[in-house]
C-alpha cells in the first residue's frame, strides 16, 4: 500500500496517550478534579483560577502536587481552540511577577553594605523575578511527557501570538525554559532505518518539511543502504524526534534533487561513495521555533559518517533557497535599477519586445512551466544564478545576517556557499519558492570552526570561487 498515513493520526494518538496517563495520576487525588467546558466560559475560568492557585500553593506532598498538575494539563487538552486561547491568556495575564516585591528586592540589593548581604539580596531578587507562571510551567515538566506537553502548548501559543501581544510574556518564559533544555549537547543522535518502529516512520513522513515523502515506497527509497537518515532526540522526549537529517551517499556533488530522489535510479555502493549529500533537514516541533539547538549540529552527523565510511571526502548539502522568489519579486516591484545587467536586459527584450526587461522577467516567471521552454530557460539562467548568489551572500536582515533562513542555519554551522545549481528542483514548490534553483553548502572539515567564528563574530559569509565569480558580475 503506497498511501501516506495522514499526519494527524499519530498526533491524535499522542494526545490520547497523554490524556490517559495524566488521568491516572489525577485520579490519585480526587480533590484535584476541575470541570471545564471546551470553550472555557467565564464561570469555568473562576474554577480554573482556583485550581491554578492550589497548584502554586503547593500544599500536600509530591503525589498531591503531581495530581493537581496532571489535572491542569488534562484541562488544557480537553479545551477547544477558543478555550485554549483563554487558558493561555490566564497564564500570561494573571501569573506575572509582583512589581512591588521586585522594587523591594532591588532596594534591598542597593542597600546591601557587605558582600554577604549583597549575595543574599541578589538571591532574593532572582526569586521574585521568577514569575508564578514559570513555577507553574516547571511543575508540568515533572509529569510523564511534560516536556512534550509544553512544546505543544507553545505551538498553540504561537498560532495566537500575532493577534494577541498579551501572550508575549508567557512565550518568553517558555523560551527561557526551552533554551536551557534543548541544547545540542543534551541531544542524542540516532540513525533511523526501515526497521525502526512504524510510529517513528510515520513521524518521519509527517514531519518532512523540505521534500514531501509521497508514499511508503518513497520513504523506503530514502532509507536504502546508499542513504542515511538521522534524528536528534532529547532524553525527556525519547519518542519524539526534534530534527531529521536525510543524507545521500553518492559520487561527486549532487546538483539535482529529482535525480537524487528518483526511486528507479540504480543503487550506489555506500562503501565506494566519496560524497555525503545532506538534502533534507527538518525541524519537527513547531513549539521549538526560534530555539537554537546550538552550532555544529551537522558536524555530529559528519563525524558519525566519517567513522562508518572513511572514503567519504566531501560533505555538502543540496539545499532549497526558500525566500529567493519572494525577494526577487519585491525587487522587481520596487524597480531596482541594478537588478539586471545590460546583456541580460537585451536578451529578455529579444524574447518579448512588448515589455521592458524587468516586466518581461516578471511575466516569464509567472508561468510555472517556463523552465520547459529551452529558449526562455537559457535566457534566464545567467541572471537568476547571479541574483541567487546576491540574495544568499549580500542581502541581509537588520541584524546583519543573511535574509535566507536556510543560509543562516548552514553558515552558522560552519559551511560555505559552494555552488548555485540551475533547475535543480523543478517541482511546483521548487519553482514557486526559488525558480528551480538550489545551492550546495560545503562542510569542509578543516574550515568549519573558522567559518563559524568568522560568521558569528563578523557576519562574514564564506563562499567558493564560483560563487565569487557570480557576484563579480553583479
């Protein structure tokens, strides 16, 4: 059977398993039960507030505390989207720090007249700066799968955040917790094979964010002997992968994703391969968006591959350029006078003399099948490759980092921009996001740490001679 399992299937099972596990914990203390309706109407909110207060009072022993926390988590899981939004607003607005206590602690710290008194005042200040909300969240982590629950809770929060800025404080508290929990040094790297549990393979299908896994045959192809798939796990979330890394073992540097993923292509001997191509890296947990797992993530996989297959000499990605078309269309709309070179303008006018060069470029790209016309494809290759190099290397955010999120990830991990690949992804998604272009980021082992330091300290982007040549034409 080739149908892919619907992504919601294992998510539904995860919630149900959590609900059942926490029901058993909550049942150990019947006084902890709190009844709320799905949309959390006002009279239910008062009951919820009383239950939260009981959690924070921390009365009774550990069993009672866990029961109260479990019932609070079960309450959230049973709510509708409207009810969860109201639940999150209560956490954000009712459980902030106490301004008067903070002012008093600051005053005590300022009046401290000896090192011992200053240390004691600093400790007291730190205590009052921890919001009741943060203490409540920490109680939830003591439950089975409490880490996963909070990650999913933040995913829910992020869906409401753009329209509800009152949730920012809660988001910041969650980020504080996650930043200390989810560092690459705390994660376990494991290889995923076709013999992995079906539940994990389902997650690989559902979480794949770069190149959709279309069928079980497609998945099996990605787990053949000339392929590798790795996942990073947190010890407190042993059944939930945080990141998937998919690798192809080939000869030479791959430059076309359709050929790389062709299920009918001959299998290669991994022992004879000289290149490892990282073609998909997917973050799986929406609730961890913006949380850095630390640098050198790819280097861990490189080290593992190097030990297994010592003939490998080249470690590179075949990466999408997801923001390129969006950036290019903005430049076209703004009338950027430096967008096209004189020769490029002339070639575009030759194809369509009824429009200006930039108007002609915009019109050509609007046709999703433009790449099938050899004349048009040949005319667009030079300008689009040159502009892709400019976008990746020279176009920056206010922070000084590259606009492209994939570029930021690999450059921070110590890679260099190695090669722009023409019509490397002609899927609808590839054409829509990057005009079919892809890029190789090279991980040269002797340069990874220097590249990382130069990028982190100075924002310097390491590039190859071929990319430098493209930029020289700009």
